């Protein structure tokens, strides 16, 4: 007697071997309070449209130091300022010293 192991897609219920599956981790969704893993057949990944090229991810720190992540379509983000590409180019970085900062009074 042999035991045969088959994975089943969480999306379609179709069976396959380990090599036919991708693991998809849902990190944030309104219906869950912790990340969840889905077993998905590779061809089924086409059901998910990747919008990462048109999505801006913001980290907002409020005056009381609470933080919130925001996900904004690129088109909407660019409407926030008349020349957003230049605004971003001129913005200070998040690492190192602030522009104009001098060390040891020099």
C-alpha cells in the first residue's frame, strides 16, 4: 500500500503536486486580523492583478507618534502637489543627517 500526497488549491479545489503550487500570503485584508497563507496553483495567480507599479505606499506618523500605512493610487498621489515629481526629488531622505546639518559646529 502507498500513500500519495496531493495538494489542493485553496481557490479552485484542483489537485496538484508541490511543484505546481505557489504560496500566497495575505498580509492585510479587512476580513482577517493576522496574515493567512493560501496554496494556489501557479496558473491561478493570473486572477490577481498586480498594481504595484501604480501604487504608492505611505507611512504616516501623526503628532502623537501613532503610525499608519496608507496605500494610494499613483494618479491620486500625484494630484496632491502641482509638480509631485519635483516635490519628491527635493524632499529630505529618511536616512542620515538633515540637509544643512553641520557636525561639531563646522
